[in-house]
């Protein structure tokens, strides 16, 4: 895994990253390895640099190789950051044309087929729950009942485990890319047919259920497969481009298999603005303690608080409305309408107020210091922020974030590296 931070003001950019990566190996499970580089110079003149987190490779190639060849592809002349962004989009989307290293695009299809196989496996588990006996014909009513169960599981967030009966919440969707559309058109039918044939062993699935099953498989790709947090890569491109007075950054998010080969790009261009927004402060990946420092609470525990509080309020309101309804149904309906959004809004209001109070206290002191800081001062702050995450993992004996902490400090026309605070 990874933890990273970026600090930027009107005259400097600093990026900090730990040096561990978590690797999944079929025969050894998941293990962590330190000494990995995550920050790469693209052009020394600017300077322009890139920082990656999440996926450790792209199309099976190490990011060091990918970005090194991208630097060669751009050439020695300094470009604007917008030009680097456009070129990186083209380079990554057509990487097989830009490198002499063989790219095995079967990785893409293999991962897709593996997911569809798991999808069909889940569907057949639901046919068992709906009453199918293995080896016997599958009744059409059973097939459609199983499809309904699977649809609820795939398209909606899980029901909260601590009671209540909230409205189903649709799962977040990733935007489908042209590459995904092409992959589905070429491989979906055969992948589903192969999986069904292998698992049913001669038992036929009713023809009427095949089209809606295929449609649900497509839906599952954008709500389950692509958004899977284990299949994403983040990339930050930043620095001082030609003809641009201030530093800037592009923040990418590639979602999909193999570092984003099946990708939907989410990018956020940012530039510091004098007076109104002179400081940019971003953290990435395993940045819970960094965000906890800024906002006063760890995000995952905020979510637990939100769910538990909402569930308690909803159950309380339901009981009140039910009691009122025993004597006055019209009043009960009015009370129910007034309380409809209270549980969600009240919980969000309390959490947001607490976060804003903490962040205001932090930024009242931190922001002026960052606003007026040169690269040396920003480097010191970035190193301290990275220490928060690294110390947590050292105390808990978790090797997925590790030393050395690398910091790249950039000012226009110059840069330097820090390794655990020592200039190199």
C-alpha cells in the first residue's frame, strides 16, 4: 500500500511518499515490500514530476519504466503542464504503440473472464437459495427469483447489520469507457456461456432469463468490478510548466484492471491562486491519520458513527409515528413527512460542524505558514505529515507503509530530494 502527501503554494511544490508496496501473489497471498520508488521526474527543467499510488504497475510494466519512457516520448524541451496532461492521456491509452516492451493485453480479458465467472457463481448460489436442486432442470420461476436476489445484492449497498429497515441505497457507479464497451461487446456472451457451461454441467438455464442476466452482468461491471478499491491507480502530475507563472497539478484516478487499462479517468486540475486560494494540500491512499489530524476524526469511524446514529434515529422515529398512528393516522402521516430527512441531515450536520471546527483551528495556524513557505519549509511539513502514517504502521507492526520517506521539493528551475529528512 502507500501513503502520500502533496503541498503546493505560489512558489514551490513538495511531494512526499513512503516506500512500501503491497503485492498479491497466487502462491503466497499478500505481502509487503519496501524500497519502492513512487515519485518520478518527467522533466528536470521545469521541473515536472509524477507521483503514483495504488497500483504498482501499468499493463504489467513498473511505473518507473512507464514514466521513464513517457519522459523520452515528450522529449527534452519543457512543455506546459496542460500539454503533459494531454500527452500522458494519449500515451497511457495507447501504451502498446509507444514502448518496445511486449504488452500482453490478454491480462485484460483474463481479468474480465475471471470476474464474470465469479458473477455467475454468485448467481447459481442464489438459484440454490431459491430452491434449485443441482443436477435437476432449473425452473423459470426459480431462475428469475435468483436473478432478483442477485440484482439486490449487486446494485444496492448492503443492509446495515444493526437493525432498522432503511431504503435501499444504490451503489456508486463508475463511468464506462469506450475501451470497456468494446471489451464487453467482444467477450461478455462467451464469458457467460463458458461459465454457465462449466458450472451447470449440462443443465440448461431457461432462455428467458439469459437477456436480463447479461444486462445485470453489464451493470455489475460499473458498480462492482471497476469501482473495486483493489483495482485502481492514482497519479499526480505536477510542477512548473513552460509559459505558466504558477505551479499546477493534475490529479488522475484510473479505475479498473491492471492499473487502469480499463479506465475511467477522473482528474482535477488545480492551481494556487493569489490571495483567494494560495495553498493546495492533498493527501492520498493510506492517509487516515493525516485526515484525522486535519479534521479531528478518522474517516472510517465517522462512517460508523453516521450509520449507527441514523439507524437509531430512524427506529426511534418509526416507533413514534407508529404510536401516533394508533390514534390519529393523519397526524402520523404529517409527522412522518416532517421527520423524513431529519436522521440523515442531523447526522451530517453534527459531523460536518465538528470537522469544520477542527479544520478551522488547524488551518488558522498551518495555512499562513504554508502560504509564505519556501521549498525547504514545505519539505519539513510534508515530512512531518508523512511521519504520522509511518509511525502508526510501525507501532502496529503493519509493513504496508514503510520507510524511507522520500520527499521531492521543487521550485522553478530547481529541485532536490530528501530521504528520511536527509538531502540527497
